[in-house]
C-alpha cells in the first residue's frame, strides 16, 4: 500500500507543480489508458501491477508537455463512440454533440432516407455519428485537408459505414448538389482569441480547424454564400457557433436569405447551435 500511495502522491505532486488544474482527473485518465484491464482504476485500491508502466511513463511525460490525452492515445470519445484522432484533426468537443441532439429532435424517423452533407468533417465524428443513427441516409463529408479526410476515412472503416459515406476534398464553394440537411462545426476563433488559447490547443490542434479569420466569422460568410445554392425549401442546417457570435452570424446568414429557426444552448448555457432554413 505504501508503494501505491507514493506512486499516486508523487505523480499528483508533479502535476500540481506543473499547474494542472485537475491533477486527479489527469492522473486517472492516463492510468486508465495504460491499464492492463478494462476495469476502472481508482486510487484507493490501486496497485502498480495494474498498469503498463513503460506506456504510462511515456504518456505522463508527453502530458507534462501539455499534449492533450486524446492526441497521446489517438482516441477521443464522441456521442458514445471512440474516434481515432491525430494532429491533423480537431479533437471532438462535447458541445458539438448538440448538433446530433438537435438533429434528432427534427428528424424523428430514424429510417428515413436523408441526403446529408458535413462541411469541414475533420475526424468525421459528426458524419459518422449521424450515419449510425440514420442507417438509410447517405452522408457526404467534405474537408479541404486531405490528411483530415484520411482520418475520417479510417474512422468510417472502423465503424463499417463505407456504403453510407462519401468523401470529397474540396473547397465549400465547389459544392454543386442540393442536400436535405447540412451540418457543420466550422473554425470560429478570432485572431485575438486564437492568440490567447492554451498551449494545449495551439501546439496540438490544426490551426485551419479553429482559426476563423480576423473576427472569427470568415467561415460563416463563406457558408452563407453557398447555403441558398445547396439547400431546398425544406432543408435544415445545423451550424455550431462561438459562444458570443449569435447576433453576428445570424445577420450574415439573413443577408443571404437564410433565417434562424432555433438556437440550441450547450452545457454552459452558451448559444451554441443555429438551426437555419431558407427564408
């Protein structure tokens, strides 16, 4: 027991010294990822032989350099599924799950055939989660980054969804088909926000996936231009926005004939998802 206490105590101390806000959470995450069994590790009855020490030591050192746990282990959970992630894609965020939540409220029939497009798919987490929910739907996943699409394709293979998914590497402006539903979590940090984000994000997340130009709204302007061309009268668009962008982004979409029919609030009570349709 003494060894156990010292091991835990020493590593918690190192995390505290390195200014980690929740050292216990951090340590448990790494211990569980390097555990020899699937059983949840708790400190009170921890034994050192439960973990693969070599893997733990490497992971712990990487975490001290502020590398996110998801990037260390190439794995991030989203909507009950584990997705492969690497430095080419943004780690899926819990608030993005509200796109799926909102989608399900509007489309109650899980068997209907929907033609869906995911703009800026990244890891493919939104597209794949929707494909799992709506088994008769076809989903086109677009990204400007070839390497991001490689990650999305890899995840699609894991979930065996090849017959539902189609991938295109292109600019949004090149899309020429009409879709029933559009989903997107575009980059929306302004230059000043980007300059002030943590090392964790700046050093390990692709800038292209988070930086939304000078005011953070560049992508919404691009999306607003194409929405009228790629939607029909009953199409719905579910778009994630930054916590203070509701007014500005709605105005941008309205200028191009898209009206906001609903706003979904996230866990922190931020207005997070816009639901849009043609005016």
